[in-house]
């Protein structure tokens, strides 16, 4: 066990203290939720995987991605029992061969030197060591955090299954991009701003760093050294300061979260609802972005949903939500929310936005409720008075899943520069990837992909195959990870 507690530099700025989500008493739901909460696995939501982000006090590199998610305290895993001693002579080395039979071992090329800064190399070695025991590392981290700092426990939701997975992914993201300052800093700033809604404060970060290093040192003991520990302390101190500064700057211009009243609730299919809400104060965002949503039925559990329209003069916001199996937030929004209910919104995020400084055509691939941000992008182009060509491929498994096709076709009738093609898996002679290839060429287009994780991955592959360079393909983070060049 990691006994010595590390002393980290005190933060130089403080982040917002309002918006604490602990306690769940910020409003009273109209209906009392059932005693037993559903499983916290909303990872198949149409909009983006797990829709939730990294916890408020998780390491600075945790994701969108990464996902506001539910925690889960476990007792510190017991140390693995020592392997029994081998019987005397059981693994004795065989006698040396006679000198004339000995062979000179083949000469092997020296391994290529590792690339990156000294700290980056040490951090990646740590991650390689702990990757096979990711679950144990994450459980032990939370056990240390909640035992040493029990006052932080209320910042986390009651169940943490999803969060445990995202934490390690976030660390891997940071390790991969530790030397890519622009990517990492932008990533961390978004996290710092997003953490405000949990009530995260500057003084929480050193506690998290201490317990993170404690967990890593335990499970990377085979390679752990004073140099490796120092590398993690330096990296974590720098990254946490970026998040703290971003939160402090954001506090000067925006609240930690917004209340929003449900104005309309339109159940389009048995499991898809279109909700329109009215924020309690102005909510600035860009078409193509998304936000995190918390319901009164499951306090401190947040899921991400894209805005389904461009900014409106009346300030209303629209979301498309698909209820998924055991989805905490999605089921509450689809099956329980009604006009008059109040939800909370985190700050807007995402870079899947239109560059209005160019006149390039737009190629948009939307699947399921992933059509929501595509619709917002079309409205954004229309409101800017542009006549750039916009091609939309609306993918669905069945015609039943084309719940918003009428809206898209009305937009097509109003705007001659817009073309909408519905591709239904069970009826189409061409699947969505083949349909994209059949039209075009697309080399001069900017591409946007939105939908389930699998569709995003395959869509990006297709777009690259047809010649669209990676820097012109935009989509929200898959599994809340930063992907350079996408």
C-alpha cells in the first residue's frame, strides 16, 4: 500500500463553490423514484457513449467525453497472496552444455528508443503496467479517496460502475497526449469548466492526486521508482492547475449550472422523446454542441445530449432522447418527465460546429437520435443566409427509427441547397457506407458524423476512404477520448 502521502503545491486560484450537487436536495421530484435504482449502464445511448462525463474530483485527464458519471466505492482490494515457494530443485537450471556444444546467441537489434519527454515516457510505462489490472487500480483509487477524505463522498453519485471504466480511459488519454500541449490543455479546460456543476473546488484536486498516485504506486510496483513518482506529481500538479484556472475564469462569466423547465414533451416513438426546455437564464451555445443533463430523479448523475436546434430567439432548447436499457437519465427523460418538471443543465461543450468563414459543402451522416445535432447544423446554415450545399444521410435500422424524417424533409422543401437521403438498413439495397460512396465526390466537403459509437467509427472510416482528410471530419468524442486530428 502507498503509505507516504504526497505533498502537492496548493492551487493558486480557486474555482466556483456554487452549484454543489451533493445531497440531492435542490428540488423535489413530482414522483418518488423506486427504491432500487436501475443499473448504471447508459453506454449505448444514441447520442454518444455513456453520456456522461468524468467525475468532479477524478484526475484531471478524465474524459468527455470524459462522462459525468456515477461512482462506486469499494473496499480496497486485498493484496494478492504470495505465490507458494517452489519445491527444492523444482526449477533448477539444467547443467551447462559442454563448451564445444555451446552456441553464440543470435544478436538482436537494440530496441528503438522511446519517444517523448522523460516524464511522458515514465507515465506511459506506468500505464502499460497497470492496464491489465485497470479495475483494481480504479477501485483502489476510490477506496483511498473515500477513506482518507470522506467529506468528498457526497460529491459522487451513489453508484459508480460507469465512472470506474472512464477513469482509466481518461488517464490513458492524458498519457497519450502528455506532450501534445494544445490538445491536452483544451481537453483539461473543458473538464475544469464541466466540474463546476459538481461543486468541485480547488482544494479537492490535491486529495485526488494523492490517492491517484497511491493507487498507481501499488499496482505498478514492479516499475515504480522515485523518478516515476516525481513525474506523476509534476504532471498532475500542472494538469490540475489548468483545470482550476479554467473553472475560475468560467466562474466570472457563467453559472456552474442552469435550471431548465420542461415546456413540451413529445413522445415520437415508444422509446424516443423530443423535449423542449426553458432555461432560467440565458444559455449561450453553438449549433452542433451538446450539454450534460441531470434529472430530479437521479441527483448527481449526468448524461450528455446534443442540442436539436440552432440557438433560438425565444431562448428555448430542444433535445432528442432515446431511452436505453437500464438507462438512468434517458428513461427518466423519456418516460417520467412532463411539462413543469425542472432539470439541470451543465455548460455547453463540443466542437462539431460549422465554420462560417468558408463556403465548403457539408456532408452530414446522422444515425438514430444523432440526427438532432445534424438538424441544428442545417438550421445554423440557413440562419446565416448561406447557400452552401448540405448533403444529409439519415441512417436508421427500420423506418420506425426515422422519427424526425418529416422535419428534415420540410427543411429540404424550404432550402434548395439541402438534400436529405434516408437510408434504412432493412430496406436499402445499399448500406449507409456504400450509399455515401455511391454519391459525391466529397473531397471538397466538410464532414460531420453523429450517432451511436459504432456508426461514428465506421462513418469516419468511410469518409477517409472517399478522400476527406481527417482534419475536415468532425464528430463528438467516442468514449469520451481525445483523438488527435479528428
